[in-house]
C-alpha cells in the first residue's frame, strides 16, 4: 500500500505529524511519501518509512508549473490513500485529478472522506500530535502519540554523547527561540543567569546550548541531555519525540502531552515577565 501525506507548515509542524505518519506506515504496512515545504523536508530523514519527500510550498499564488509538477509527482505512483492537512481549491482540483481512491481531509470537494466538525473541533487546541487521530480514525488506525519515540542511530547518539562537556553531572540543554534576538523570547539575561543559579544547588551541572545542524543531529543532541529548557519550537518537539524531560517556555499545558517530566510554563506573549526563580521551580530546583 502506498500513502501520500500533504502537510503544510514549517519544521515544528512536520515534527508534530511524525507519530501519525509512522502509525500509518507501521499498521498498514504502507510506503509513505510526504509533500511539504522544501525548507522543512530534512525533518523526514528522521522517519525511515518515508520513502520520498515532495517539496511543495502550499503558498498562495503558486504558478501553474508548480502545480503541474506536484500533479505529475502524485499521479505517477499508485497511491491508494491520501491524508491532506492542507486546504484550498487548487489543491482540491489537483487531488481530484489523481487516481487516489481514498482521500481524507477536513474540507474540500476532493475529499472522499470529509472529517466532521466534531472530529476536528478547535483546530490548534490540545496536543497537535494526538489531534491527528481524527485523520486516522476513518481508516481504523489507532494513534498513541505519547508512546511514540524516534528511532535514532547509535552512531548519531554516540556522536552527541561525545560532544557533551566532561563530568558526571546532569546535562541541561538550553534552547532559546530564534526570536530571542528581537526581545520576544525569555530575556537573554535570564538565559545567561540560569546556569549559575542552578549550579548553586547542583555544582556538577553540565550546560549545553542547542547547536543546530540537521534534524538528525539536533534530535541526537536532545536525546543526550537529561533535561531540556526550550522556547524553540523545533527543539521542544524533538524533546517530546525523544522522550527527554522538558520544560517548554511559552507553551500551555493543554498543548503538551500528559507525561511525567513534561511541563509548560509562561505565556508566549509575556515571557519577559517570567522569572528565573519560576523556571528553577519548574525544573524542580527551587
């Protein structure tokens, strides 16, 4: 069986869909292809079941040639199922021109299975990873996103472990959002003051900063840490997918899984009011 997922959005959004894609691949024995924006395509190297990524922006105003390229890419393989997280009449027109017999979507005239409003109530509310159960229920694929873990190669994990600071103390990974330079993140002074405040209680603490790199390298670094403090959407999602304990700055509790070691703190629009003491408490060090 061959399945096509159409997933708009950046890297963090792609990461949120990984448990659902993996569930379909595993439980249906499916070969999966994913259409997603080119800048987020590298995320899918984390999922061996994804045999091919089709770069596509889903942005308004695409040229006829771009639509024709996608149509050619999705008509050539023999897909039996498409799961469409995007919307818009051009995409509906494209999907209606394919030979895919089962097409699941929230809206649109191309859908052979249109999800009910109740099934997808309050888009964006709740933990997005598990919310994708609505798209899998029509094909009777259960989704336990909280139980999913990325399978990382031992070589990548060993490289991440080798890069850690020497010592035997716990490793804290700090991952400020890219917006930190604009003042929209937790204040830079707080990020800088936190390690010293923690070392007053844990003298052997080892602190590392998110190093970037490929999604595989980032995931391995996250998995090598004992706890992650993050306002970066990608690192936050990688912590959830690797099972690493996480304090997520600017995330509400209902947007995270109910799992021991996972906590959201602060509001995204008022992180400048969040104190070092409050973060220490969330880390269990107050």
